[in-house]
């Protein structure tokens, strides 16, 4: 598995979903209706999510499931494809 670093922690991606979960605005609305917290930034790059952004789930052993932006999801998927083609 490929290891990644963000400002806070190094982690190993175990799985990334093949399609986005949903748009951030819809997800935020549902969570806030139940007084639940919402992850407002991409776990990998730290970019603040906009309501019309798609969110993707990445799973890591060290940090569990986290949300990432579409750009980071595409980068990770490409890297995984390159590693698997070796």
C-alpha cells in the first residue's frame, strides 16, 4: 500500500471507494439535522470543502475512514493503478 503524508500524520491507504459518496452540502445538511459534526476539509490536502464538492471516502488503518476531495481521490486512484500494474 502507498503511504501518504499530510501536515499532521502519515497513513497507509487501504481502500478508496470507486465513486463519490455525495455532495458536501447534502451531507452537511443531514448531519446538522442530527447535531452531528461535519468534516469541513479534505483529510489529505486540507482544502475547505464547498457545498457542491463531491466527497470521497478513503480508508486507512491508522486513521479509519476519512473524507477527501475529488482531486485527491483521483491522484490516489492513479497511484494505486500504477502500483498494481507493476
